[in-house]
């Protein structure tokens, strides 16, 4: 089997969490399915209440030691993890493709993203800067510093089974935190392999237990993790429904959340746009990862003067897209993650037709094994309610607009606010789009698409997307606690605001 070969290359073929995938999974075991065939790949043993408690308690003990390791030394551990990921990039990328259906290039690219984030974190380990501020009192020094926060719960979705963990775990590690990772049960094998690599490296450096796994159902593992006061931060990536539940539970204990939730992202194509460039980005954004990215392009808002021609260009491009085995050469679109996802795709297409939408390309599942669908373009009337909902599938709704104010209003009309883009050669249009009255999203791009963010910028969105920020910029601050310190170097008692108490 392909998985057995990959597991041997990754050094996890004897991992105690793995179980055979024969027949119905026994209690306490979940099967990971290959979405390209619909067949099980391998089984994974699930955590129960006792092992959840053990993992969290041990994470607290590990944190007490890890937080005292100098940050640059923590960075050296992360550097070694990046080097090990480089050695295993091909095998790990193939496992991503096998388990979640990404084409090979995207599977490899996801692992490369974790490597890039690790490299960023290594530099960050020497730059966890505080501030020195002037005190109003003589002989006093006022400063701000940052300390490790604690064990961090990281809940990831199936669509980025390696990189989203990397965004969180690599930064958390240099910040002095321990990571407790609860991966999606749709992609547990990638989590087992990824965590094993990181933990092997950390243990070899004398720091075992910095990276921990919690694999289980939401009711057994998920609810315990988010409700536990010993875990001060929960970073959760997934649906808006999931995020609301996590936010509610963590808020009740006054903990912190970092939420990366849904996106219903739009691209605006103005009448003066470079249409060749725009078409390339729109196609990649709409069909990449089979439309299963939170940053996937779901709505296309095109100026009415060029709408017909640009739509025809896209339809022609869709005719050339090869759908199939994600590990085969030349495949551009792999499968959806499950049969349930296919049903959601079909339901959305049917609703669009009922609401007045017109299918111009795709619109149906692909017959045969696996969970394949045809990338779909739907020409939308002015009002298409289904387009206001996020369907995790390669469906692109096309709208026309008259002026940029209308286009921005259309873009901002959905509940989510993750990624957005405009294609234009007019600096006044781009500046309007980037202004405070323009895009209401956390990501706003000019002359590139909604998907494919660089790790150097903070990633995240507004409104129902959750408001969290991960990866670059100063996102590291979410994984630390801020402390303001004042030092009195004088002999007398001096109060702030001129208060006298003698």
C-alpha cells in the first residue's frame, strides 16, 4: 500500500497510535479515508477521557520547564524541526495528498509553508521585543515585557492538516509554550506524522513533550480541551459554527481564543483590469484545493462592460481543467474530502438554479470512485441567496456591477470577512478598495487573488471569520502574556498622578 511506504519513509510505521484499516473500525479507532478512492487508508486510536486528562496535565509540567529555556535556544529547536521537515517534505506532502486529496504541488507547498513559518520563528526567537517607556516619576523606570503563556490548544481543520499546525506550533514553541494539537478526524494521519517529526527533534534536544497530540471526537477530546482552565489559549480553525462553540466555552472561563473561521471571498474585476492576469488568479483561487480553502474565491464581481467577455474566458479555461488522482502528473483538481461534501456541492448547485442562477460550467459530480466534482461557474442574478453562504466546494458565482462603490458593497455584504481582491490599473480604484471605507476583510489584495497568502503577513479576518491573526507580523503576541513592570531606583515613595500620601 502507498501509505505503508510513506509511513516507513516518515518513520511512523510502528507508531502506537496507528491501527489496521480492515472492516468496520472497532470502538476507540477511527479510519482515515482516501477521498480519491473512498477507501480507508489506516486506522488511528482515539483518546479517551483518561488520556485527555493525562495529556493536558503532562503539558502543564512540560511548560514549566520549557518556559525557562532561553528563547534563542528554543529557536534552535525549531530550526532543527525545519531541517527535519525539509528532509521529509516529499513524503509528508504525499501523505497530505493521499489523505485530503490535494494535488501533489499543493501537498508539497503546504509542508514548505510550515518550513517557512519555522524559519520565520527562528528569527523571531531573538526579537520578542518589549518596550521601555518614560516614567513620570524621578528615579523610576517603566517597561513592558512578554512571557510565555502556557499550554496552547490548537484545533485544525482537514484542509490544511500540516500548515495551520505549523503557523501555531512553531510560533508557540519559540514563545515558550507547549502545543496540544487536536487535528480533524478527516486528517489524523498527517497529524501523527507531523507531530512525530517535531517531537523526535525536541526530545533529541532534551525537551520531550513540547509537541503533543490529542486525537478524538469533539464530545470527548474537543470539549475537554476548550473547557480546561489549564489551557489559556485555544487557537481554532474551522467552520463558523465550530468557532462560535469554542468562543462560548472559552469565554465562560475567561480564556483566550484565536479563531480562524469561514470565508466567502470575492474578487472584483474592474473594467481597466489586466484580464489575462485576473483570469489566472481567479481560476486558481476558485478551483485550487477543489475550492476547500477558507480563502477560496467564491464570488466574482465583474464590471458590466467586460462581464460577458471575461465570463467566456473563464468558461473556456474551465474546459481545460483536469480533475482526477491528486498524485497523478497533470491533475489540477483533486477530490472533495467526503461524500457529505459532494452532497453539499450538489445541494448548492440545485439551490442556485432554483434561485435564478445559470450553470455555465461544471455543476455535477464525476461518476466513479472517489468524491470528485466538476469545477462550476454559475452566472448569478442580482440577488442569489445561496451565494451568501459558504459552500466548501469549487463553485464560483459571477455578478456584474456598475461602479466601484457598488462592487465594494457587494463584496462586503456577506457575514465573513477573510480575503478580498481587486484587479485594476487605476490607482484611485485600488486606494478606494484599501481605504477604511473599502474592503472589510482582514486580507485585501490588489492585482492578485484571494488565495495564497505569504507567511510574513498576519493571516486572519473580521466579522464571522473570527478576528484572529496567525503566522507573520506581530501574531506572536497571541501566544504570550504582556507584563508592565516599574522599577523604583530611588529611596523615596513617589506616587503617580502627583498623589501625596504622607
